[in-house]
C-alpha cells in the first residue's frame, strides 16, 4: 500500500493530536520514530518524512514538540535518515 503525503499528514495528525494535547511530547516523538521506521523502507524517504513530521509537530505542539522529535531522531545515529532498501 502506497502512502501519499496527504495520507501521512492525516495519520500523523490524528495520532499526535491526542498525545500532544496531553503535553507528552516525548511519547509523541517516540510514536513518530516508530512511524518513520515502519513507512520509510526506501532509501532517502526517511529524511523527507522526518521533515514533514517536524512541520506537523511544530504546528500541533510548537517548538518544544518539534525539538523533542528531532532530538529522538538524532539519538538514532548519523545514518538513521539514510537507512532503507535501495
């Protein structure tokens, strides 16, 4: 099943709104990391998806939420965003 950018935005928005509304940005960032691992199996797509998630986090939870997301992504190591199948 191919997930379009608009599908991804809707999925992320629905899942994160509840979590961010509860002011639990770390939990939301963990959910986003799981989403990245699941839907971005092709090389190069994680970086694009992470930027999109960053915009969603910023819109829903502000800079604190966006920073929590990028912190958890950075903690995965420097090659995390490049991983995937060719």
